[in-house]
């Protein structure tokens, strides 16, 4: 025993010595790395001035990356050691620990000293060179330019609209006014206007977009000069020193003050005295200051200017604009269309006549289109083009990336680079990484921030989640115009093409992208991030990528079509430093077991591939944070998958997630789309207990498998503070209502939950926790298929959306304010003080914006609930399939001043005692089988100038749509009228100039009111139209006939006609001059196509669906203009004929 103890003590002492030595080496390396990163940030500011400095900077960055990789490698080994230690016996543990440390000393420790030496040597050389160049000590940001108030351009192109907007926002009157009555423009947005004498307006946008030029044009406008009795221009740049700026403003005011000996206090008192006597305009050009305290100190004396004084700031960042501005900032975009081409021509051709160079003019237009309206880019490339008026020279520039072309200090990329230099180091890395994505790529917010976290770009801050910090980075880059929110999806982001060129420019040695058509791409040996954006690449070249052993990222975009099964094993064996691997929608069927070599891997996306199983070795990837396997036919997860304790986001298919055993061990998991409860031990609801990091939405299914309330409590949903949305769902076949009541009671979420959805709950009562006092932040409540539930508790005022679908309620739940009022009234009756009861009705009101009620057959009245003073924010009101609902307050709708959408469908018992009156705010009205409510048509459509969609269905009382009503619907784009049996006139249709989509079917009394005429004299300017009808004879109706020349798409559906456009109607087809698409669907009696159809010169697409009787020869019946032919549900013979024709014509 003594020998064993002695050996243990000796081993422990040896381990302490080794650890101490190793730990000291590590600390030294970390210190050297930190110093190197600070030096990198400083040196980047000057790297473009000296090639030697740029080369040393590249070497230092490469060494710093190597140091990071080594430290990460040591951390990986430490994690592995700890996991092994949990499974080892004491004696074996000592032996393994010593072996581990000896291996470290022989491997990692040696590498640490080597890399440390590299860092020190390169850093010393770099600092020495910077000293020789005089770049030490205090320095201002390089590249800042001083601009005065005079316009540098002989002609300013395309800014007339922006100039007028800014002048108006400065408060300059359009007409003549008395001087003393002029003040801040009434058009300034009320949202940010402040009651100050001096207002601040900011213009922001990317570098080189023309902010300063616009400010100069405004400053020198004659109207502005007359309006302000003092004008001052100051170019600020990065020198935001309150004293210096105050002195410059005083000096520029020209009042003769001696400022050289004034301290800050005296300067500010003097400045205050000057501005108090004037209505002034101050232009602060090129502001970078983000310190709000400094701004407030600077602004304090200026705020005493006379009423109507204005400060106009130009800046590149939204953050600066918001700090400085008292009014909404103006985002300045590039020049557009002809104006940009005119400016580009003036730069590229100068004194030459472009018409003398038709070939160059064509090339020039292609170059201009790449620059996205940037005036400075036009100057940069225009100057290059003008050097040689040769087509070969111009074509070379066209085929080059902007970042590959030589740039002078005042050209576009150096100008944009200045914005990059102002970024903090971690933001620089996030930004430059984006260069590996192609231009016009839409970044998914969640995806991009997850990759930044995986790459190690995100610096921890206290207890904040790394993803939240990354989102802050994204907002910061967006504020600085490096990214912009997509117009198509607010959760996506895009990068301006010129900013993308900048990203490539600053990351040339770290990021590479393989594109089609760019010739031989040089991939530097220092590359860390690589993407493949072409459709295919030779297998040999794919294999060669394994030689770039410093790679941290490989991203292959979804259009890549070559199979990867033969190369992934080669990559996984050679690229040990990979952290991000994105292979979504690639042709890959399996992942090799060698994936375990990727011990640094944190992000793996194989979504949309054909992978059916994951390798067992995947479970050894201890650093894996994100795994995306959506749209994969995954059959199972490997045993031990739950050992991935660092997994933060799992994106599985809905069926696959239920196959994960012991999922509760994934305690770092943040995203879990759904959890399916089973009765076996590895899938019970208690698995959720330790998953406290879950965020976003959690959908729990098959709750009938929860055994009891105690079992439900084991999930500890109240200990999931990051969850925003909770969906609780039973199977529809579940029927034990008492058991379900108990289970629901045990599923209480945390009090800050925002969205709650309950489905197929069979209980008769709601849980005690579904109360405003408990769920204080609830904004959405959706309940579905709860037929036994007859009552809900009071609703919180915070609720913005209430959806009731197939619920047994006899009346709607009361608002929390009403419940409070009822309580107070009860107390009042007991205490006898009526005045306090009336005062108890507070001014608080519900935030409810969306109310959706469907299939609630026990509901009979809404009269006591739809009260405008309780629902002032209501925007959307929908009632569907409530067969016993009879009472609705139709005259109350006029007071819902925010209402935008009203849909009443299949509520046949409505007894309308008063006329429906709609508010002017409404933009969508749907009335379908709504009892007597349709008696208010068309009168209720008066003055609805915002209405864009009107749908009337099964309305037996409407007889006409008169012009005096319809002409008021100036915004109407979509009109649907179906099964209105008494409708006989569409007289007002011609007045709807905005109409784009018309659907008129099953209106038997609509007939031709006069002989057909084909002069088409409708002079209304209108958009092209999509028209759906159920019989072609409707086109004889005058109001529809006048629309024929504008019809882009004609849909003929469910017609009983045997022939179409016959007799005198043949002539009508000739007037379909805009027709691109003809759809004929479910016309079972139709036996042929219109005989004149083959003469059409505009028709591009023909669709036939469910026309069993139709027969024709495509060679004779179809027009030559056709480019697309779709058909189904026709006779077998015709289908064969059309298929052959389609193949012959390559349609």
C-alpha cells in the first residue's frame, strides 16, 4: 500500500511540475497573441501605403491564426482528457494523465514555443518598419479628406429629388412667408421631432454615394441662403474634439472673436451668444463620433439658436445619425437609371462624344450596371477607362473585379476602406468573412450569426449568449452600411456590391472563392476560409483542396452538382482545422467515419442531401455546436449522439428528432423544433428538465403520453427563461379530459412567455397559470380543437393576437381591465362609493391587433365585446364558420380607426339591424355567406381609399357596383365576385385604375347590356390584369370588354361552354394584345380551342387542366409565340399529341 501511495505522490508531483511549465508556456503564447492582434489592428491602417508593411502584416496574421489553432487544439485535447477521466479507474487515470502530459510536452509545448517565436519575430520586424515610416505614437485615421462647402462637380446628376426633400426638411418654405413665421418643416416626421429651437437631421449612406455633394448642393441653394441668416460648414472627420469644433464654428461665423486663448467654457459661452442671435444652418460633414456624451456636450450651446435653426450631419453610420439626430435620418442610395449613366459617361468619355464610340458605349453600360449607382465608383472606373479609348482595355476592366484593379488614394475602395478601418477587430473578421459568399447572396440572420460563433469571431460578454452578441455585431455592421436588410425578407441581409468588393479587398490572403468564369483562381497557402460557387469542379481539384491544411471553413453553395462522396474522406483526413463545413443540397449520400478527425468542427450543414445515416464517429465531435440535417431522409441517429454536450442548435426533420435517445443530455441545446413524448424512459417528458438553454419555439406533441401532473412538472417548463413560444399538443384521438386537465396544470411555462398555442386539449377548464398575473408578457394566444372548453380566463392587455379555432366558448373571454372593473364594482357595491367605481375604468386599453374566430358554434354574439374603446389597436378581424353567431355591432366598425382587414365567412345567421360602416383605414374586405350583413353593400364601400382587396361571395342581396361608389376605391388591386345571383351591373369597374386581379364567376344576371363594340376607347392608364371568369360571354359586358387590351392572364374555369369565342366574338380575340398566359381549367364540355387562338402574337403560355372533351391539332391550333405548354386531365390521345408537340418545339 505504501508503494502505491508513494507512486501516486510522485506521479502527482511530476504532474504538477509538468502542468506548471506547460501552463506558463501557454500564458506567454496567449499574451503574445493578444499583443499581435493589437499590432495587426494598428498596422492595417497603413498597410496600403507600403508593400513591405503589407507583407509583414500578412505574415503576422497567419502566425496569429496558427496560434489560435494551436490553443484550440490544446483545448480539444483537454476536453477529451476530461471525458476519458470520467470513465477511468484511479490508477489508470494517473498513468493516462502522465502520458497525456508527456505527449503535450513533446508536441503542443514545442509548437507553442515555435509559434511564440514567430509571433515575436514578425511583430518586431513590423514595429521596426512602422518606426522607420514614422507611424508610431498618436495618429489620426488615414484617408480622411477635408471637403469644403463649394460644389466640386460642374454638374450634379440625379439628385434633384433628394435636394428638394432635404431643403423642405430643413424648414425652407416653398412659397414666400414672413421671416418670423418660418420654422421646422411640417413634413418632418412626428415620430422623432423634438420641441427644440435647433433640429438635427442626418444623411447617412456608404462611402462615395454622394452625401457631401448633396449637402454642398443644399448649402449653396439660393432658397437656403435666403432662409438662414448664418451658414457655417465644418468638415469633422475623425477629429470630434468639442473645443476644436466650437472654435472652428466661431471662427467661421466671422464675428471677430479671438478664440486662440479661450478655454472650453469660454468657447461654449461665445458660441451660445452667437447662435442666440441667428437662425443658422450648420453642416457637419463626415462625422464619425459615436460618443453620445461628447455629442451632447458639443450640442449644448448650439441648442440656443433661434427657432428654425438646423444642423445637417453627413455620416456613414446609422448609429452616428441616431446619436446626433433629433429627426429621422435620411438614407442616401446610389444614383439610378439614366442619371447614373449620364454621370458615368461624363467620367469615362469626358470631352469625347460617346456616339462616336458605339462599341465602348455598350461596354460602358455593362460596367456602369456593376457599380450600383455609386458616383465615386463611376469616377474611379471612368478615369481608368478614359486613359485608353480601346475596346480591349475597356473589356479587361469589365471582366475584372473592382478589388483587382489599381486604386489611387481618393478612389472608391480606399474611400470605403476607411469605414472598414473604423471597425473593431472582431467586426473586421465578421465582415471580411462574408467575402466568401457570392455577390447578391442573401444571408440568413440565424445562419450567419451561428457561423460567426463557430469561427470564434464572437467575444464572450458576461452571461450573454454568444448568439445574442453575434446579433449585436450584425446590427452594428448594418448600422455602418456594411450590410442591409433584404427587401424580400427582414430576417435576411444583403451586401452592396461595392461593399462586397471591399470585403474581398481586405481579406485577399485569408478568404478565397472559386467562381465559374473567373479563370485560374490563385488560392494563397494562408487561406482560412474557402467557398465554391460554381456548378462543378474537377475531382482532382477538389482533392487538392486537402493540401490547404490551414482551412477553417469550406462552404459549397447549393448549385454545385458534382458528387462529393469520393472527396469527403480525403478532406476529413487532411483538413484537421475545419470549424465550419457547409455542404447543403450537395450530391452526397454519406459522411465517412473519418469525420472524427475534424475535432475543431463546430458547424456542420448537410441539409438537403441524401444522407440516411450519420457515422458513429460523429459523436466524438465534442466541439460541434450546429448540426443542420433538414430535408435529409435520415433514418436514425447514432448511439451516443447525446454525448454532443456542446451542441447548441439542431435542425432535424420533424420525424428524425423523435429518434434521438436521451436527448435531455444535450443541455446546451438552444433550438429544438419539437419534442414527441413517449412512454419509454428515453423519450419521457422529463428529458426536457435540464434543457434550460432552449429558446425560440418549443413544440411538445403527444401529451397524452404524459402519465400525471407530477410527470409533467418534471419538464420544468417554468425554468426555460429563453423560450418565446410554447406549443402544447395532444393527439386528436385522446379523450381522457380529467387526465389532460391535470397534465396541462403541470406544464406551466415561465412568466415571460410571449406566445402560447394549445391544440386538441380535451379538458373542460383552463389551467390556473393561464392568467394575466402569471403570464405577464403574453402577446399571442392560439387555442384549437378544444370543444369541451366553455370558458377562458381574462385576457392580459399585452395580448396582440387571439385565435380561437373550434372552441366550445359561449362568449369571448373578458379583457383584464374589465375583470378589474368587475372586481372594483363589486367592492364598490359593498362599500357604497360609486365614484371610485367610475374612476376604476382606467385609460389603459388592450393592445389586441388580430382577432380570429372560427368554428365556434356555441358563440352567438359579439356585440358586447367589439367595443372600440377596449380594442383601439385592432387591425385584423376574422370570423369564419360560426353557424350560430347572430349579433354583430356593424356600426361600431367605423370607430376602429386602425382596422385594416375584415373577413366574415360562413356566418349565415347574422341578423344585421343596422348598416355596416367601415373605417377609411381598411385595406381588405371579405364578405362570404354573412347573412343580412351584405345588405350594406355597396354603400359600406364609400370613402375606402385605402382598400386594396375586395371579395364578395354568396351575397344574394347585392345588385350592382355603381361608378359613384367604385370610383372612390382608388387603391383597389384585387376584386373577387362569386355567386352573387342578383348582380346585374359592373358599371363602376372602369373607374378602378389600380386593378390587377379580377375574379368574376357564377353571377348569372351579368349580361351584355349593349351590342358588342371593339373600339376600346378606355383612356385610363392601368396595369396589366389577371382575369378569372367561368364563361367567355362575360367579356361582352361593357366594363369587362374595355379591359381586354390590358389582360395579361386569362383564366377560364368551370365553364359549361362547348365552344369559346365563336361567331361575332371571334373578333374579340384580336384585341388581347397583352395576353401572355391562358388557363382553361375544368371545362368538361369544351370540345376545341378558340379557332382564332393560333393568330395570337403575344401568348407565351397555355395551360389545360381537367378538360376531358377537348380535342385539337396543336400544329394548327397553337400560336408560334408559345414558349410554355402545360396539360393534365385531358384525353389520353390529346396528351400524347401535346407531349410530342412539346418535345418537337422544345417547350
